[in-house]
C-alpha cells in the first residue's frame, strides 16, 4: 500500500479495469493477435475490392489442389483458387457475422432480460413467455421465412442470427438480475430515490458483467458456426463468396487427400477463438475490483 | 490428565502478499467434561485453531508450522489422514454457525442423522434409526419418531441447530467443537441451545470447545476461557477469574465494550480505550496498555414540549403478502407480516423496535419508508402523509428519510468506488455544485464517520465489516436526512466493532439532530440506543413506552422472556452457576 495523495483523483470501474487489463499479458497478447487477424482480413478485402482483383478468386482450374508452396502459401482448392486469399476474405464474413450478431444479441438480451427480471411479476411472466415462443420457433424455418419475405439478403442473416441468439442471453441476465435485485445495495439505491433505469444500468449491470462476457465470448464462435450451417443450406453467403465456416466444412470433406484445405481456415478460426477467450477472461477479471491487487 | 492437550500450535497462511500468522503459537488444555470457551473477534484465529485440530485447514495456502495436539497419546496434527478421518465425527464432532446452511436441504433428517453411524460404525441404516430418534429426543425435539422423516426446511432455525447437535453427538464423541453455534439465532433460542449444551455435558460427560465473539455467551456456559487476539491466546483461566479480574488490556476492553442491560453508559468504552497497538519498525506489533478515560458526558435530557408534534407517526400500519396460488388467480390467503402497528417518534429521539426474527420488525421499517407498499394504515412524516404516494412523489422524501441495513457486505455495490457511492445520491438529488463540490462533500462525510479521505478511490471489498458499516452510514448521511432507520445495523458485528458503530450513531444523532428507528433483536443494544421502545411479536406491537421503564417493569410476559434470555454475565450470576 502506498501513501495516497491528499486530494484523491477520481477512479471508476472502467478506468481501473483498463489499468488492470493492461497488466494482463495473455489478454494483451491475444488482443494483438486478434487485431492482426482482423486487419489482415479486412485489409485484403479492401485491397482486392479497390484494385478489382476480386476476380482472382475465380482461380485457375489447371492449378487446382496444389499443396502449400512459395506460389500459393496455403495451397489451392478444387477450383485452383488461392486458399490464403480465400481464408482472409472469408474471415471478413465470419468476423462481421460473429460480432454484429453477438452485439445484437447482447443489446437486446441484456435490456430485455434485465427489465423482465427487475420488474418481475406479470410483466416478467409475459415477457418470458414471448421468449419461450421464440425458442420454440425452428431456426431454419424462421430463416427461410425471412428469405421468402425479404429476398436473399446478407443483412437478413445478421438479423436472423441475432434474433435467435439473444434468447439465452436474456434468460441468463434475467436470472442474474433476480438474484441481485433483493440484495441490500439495491434496496439502498431505492431508498436513495434512484430511478429503476439507473438501478438496472448503473448498479445491476456492472455486477453481471462476468457471466455476460463469458456468454458473449461463447456466442461469437457459435454464431460463426451457425453462419456456416446457413451457408451450407444455401441460405447464407452466396458462392463464390466464402467464410471460415464454409471453408472448414469444405475442407473437412477432403481431409484425407488435401489436408491444407482444412488446416489453414481451422487454424485461423481457432486462433481467433483462443484470443477472444483470453480477452474475455481478461476483461472479466479486470472488471471485478476484487480479482486484482493494486 | 487432560483429554486434549494443544501445545504451541502454529498455523500460518502463505499468501501472495506474505505470511499471515493466523494462529501463532497457542497452547491450551481441555479437561474431560469441561466447557472451554475460546473468545475473540473475527480474524483472531479462533476458527482456524479448531479447523487445524480437525484437519480442515485448506493446504495450501495454510500450513501447520509447528505444535502438537495430543489426544490419547496420539498427535492430531501429524497422524495419517485416514486416522484423522476416523477420529473426525467419531470422537471429535463439530457444529457450525449457520444451521440454515449446514444441513443438506435435499436429504431427510433421518438420512443425515444415520449417516455418521453408517460411516463410523458400519451400522445398517434401518437398525440405526432408533438411535437417531433417541438422540433427537435428547436434544429436545418433540414427536421425534415422526419428525425424523422431515426435511430440514420444515424445522425452524433453533430446531435445526438442535438437529445439528444431535447429528454431532450421535456417535458419542468425547469432544464437541461448537463454532459460534448461537450467533445466527434469536436470544430466546440462544438461551435454549446454551441450556441444552450444558445439560448434554452433564448427562453425557462430553467436553466442549465453544467458540464465540460474545463474552456474554461464555459467561453463561463456559468453565474455562481462553481469549484470543491476533493469533495468540492473550489470557486464559477459569470463567470467574477472567470476569472478576481480567489482566490483559484486550480482555478488559472486550468486557467493557458490551452494552449491558444494567448499565447507563452514553458512550460505550471500546477496546481501543484499553489497548494501543504500536507498529514497530521491523513490522512487528507491540501491545501497550492504556488507562481508559471512562468519563461519561451527562446524558442530554430530551424534553418534549406539550404542543410538539411527533416527527413520524404511524397508525394501524399493515403489510399483507398474498400467498401465491397460481399465475392468474389471486389467492385470498395472506400472510399478515405487519398487522396494525402504531408508532410515534419525536424529533431527535430513538425508538427501539425489538422482536425475534420473523416478527415483522424489518417489514415495518421498510413499509415506513415505502420500500414495501403498505396494505393499509397511515404514515405521517412531518406534515405529509406518505401511504398513498406513488414512487415518483416519494422522491423529495427519500432525501429526508434513509435506511442502514444489517449486512455491510451486501449493502454496498461492489463495483463502485467510495467516491461514486457517496456522490451518486447527491447527483440524483441535485445536491452540490458540480463534481468537485460533491467530492469535497464526500470527503467531509468520510471524515465525519471516522474514515480517511484517501479511501475515496477504493472499492468496498478493501474494507472490514465495521469500516463498511461506517461507509453505509456516510451514504445515508449524503442526502442530509432527518430520519434514519437502522435495521439490525450492528447485529452482524463483533462486540468491539459494534461499540464503535453504536458510539458513532449516537454522536451523529446529537450533532445532526437525527431521529432513529433502531431495529434489533438484541435488547442490550436497544437499551443503549433507545429512548422509547416497542416490542413486536407476530406482526403486532405488544408493549410500547419509555425504554427504561419497560426494562425494569415489563408488563407483558413476552417482553419478560426476551429480557430473561439475554445472557447473564454479572459476577453474581457466574458465581451462582459455577459455585465459586
């Protein structure tokens, strides 16, 4: 313990969290890896788009199934397309879907769940029955329905996935709120005349960040795989566009003969997930004032 | 030859921040058929001591560095794990503080009672059942043959503690270790459990190690006392000698800081009045005795003008909770938690609201400040009637009436710094000009409750229970209220800390002309704080009036029971018990 200054500076959860996170080497390293992957993916996409090189993904059938070498770092696929480029371009779709859908599910799920849990009673019963009904809706049929109504659209995929993934988040948050709302610090907040919204978002939410972050970091890979399922059914990204999910699925079919088709997209996919997990863990610890010593 | 002989026991914890000497070289003996009280505040190492004997210290980080604990020529500290397991529960049994959580809620009482016999004596559960029933009868549970098949939730807290004792004693152990067994219980139930333990000792001849922070309790039950402080036994001897002639300043302080029914202190002495802890340069601490200054200020006389209106008047307050039948159908059955309570308090006074758990005292407090919507009745505060006000209209009153809760650990948001905790209410109610002014006010509040300004950027978990409760007081004061409800505000605290918080509350009352409702199950604490008193039972007030008069002349039988249940720690009472 060091001597504190006479007039202490203000401290807040986020500022302290950042300070603690910046001391967590694993989280920082993961953050760097993740940023590099993201930059590479979107950079390649942007470069190809700007130079009109997108056509290069068309490939050269004469050079199909070439093993990794100096010409094609990750080899080529059945159409003779460069796997390295495909992995990077496909990463754009996977990352975008993963993050946008998770963000959508976070926003809806946390708001919905905390309101239901905090208000309780009949409001809660009503809101939760809606969740149950949505749970019961078969996902694929729901997506097909959307396609029929609005046509095949990339944005629809975000909406479809986000609309399904928030349900579990809402349940988790609701359970957390119900456990927390009877604690004495919430009662003290009510006695001090704080509004319900203030209590939910200033007092309850920071205390639920642990489970929320953990679940969100599990949602990202789940969403990426879901996108692959949709693409496989012809409801996701249209060929020749690709994503990690699609590449992994294609690669898995040819693993005996052309292992590089699986290894490289899977490597990127796992690297991203690993780093996300470490970042998530780091965030969770950093946001808990109890976990670290000054 | 003593049954158990502990010699120079040292249990240290090796943490990242260094070595914590939880138990640092203690020795004591336990004679057959004796009750040894180990007294100390939380963190003094009393629980770690018995956990070391039972092999229950988590290792690492804990490590038993040195010492021996001889029982029948065997050293409990070094014998093999299998040997210790055979001893544990068979010859040494243990009961814990919280009877609500120490029984498995999913198993019948019968299964849990028979289990030790099955494990230690290889008994057939069917054959062992009569023994379980017999044991339940011994600990005073009626209709034991029927009730043995119940689940724990069907028993009250006191009953569960009896079941715990039955479970501990069913294998006929020679030593029973009781770790704060009555701390979570009401005074009347506590008195019953203490009586039961004494009877069992007389009947079965077992020895008991009784751990507690409350000297009053050991005065009632123990033959010998060991006082622990910072991992060491600072004083030990017979109960009479300790109470009659305490030698160590810590013991003196501990004895003095208890509010008692027969004293008229206006400021409680604290341990710090008797004992100075000096940190020497090499990181060691040295204890130095101080001559306490026990001069009591004249009790201020609180006269009420004839035409003065009470600040708060509650009439026929009722809070009923519906027993929920189903989602759509409201059941007509209700639980009458508060059933027609009328109270009035004058400005600057303290009303003590006393009763056992479940009597509705907490619900009454919450209904008065409208944390719970009252079902019926009238609440007048100043000139306004609060009972029908919607939440939004309550906002101006939130500034004027505040509440302090029992558990200082749960009543602070763990994710907010002290600064945020203290400035947020000001911000919501528009107090103070800008963040800097609010921070200055927060500093002033911290200093007023005896904390340092430098604590502003820390989080609640960095503070001890007593410091946190000061913090809760500071938060309640942030809005400069006139009226504060203290709901069991010191019940979870060690006596030495309790004295400090009680003194603080009284000091603040004088300085700020505060009005309190002081809710507690502990009559001696209410006696110290209150001017008037109301005794609650089953949702109703059974007796109300001047506190001093009620203590000396309780009219209602229930009040008398409550007063009698307070542990007797006068020398006469101890002499009468031990026959000294």
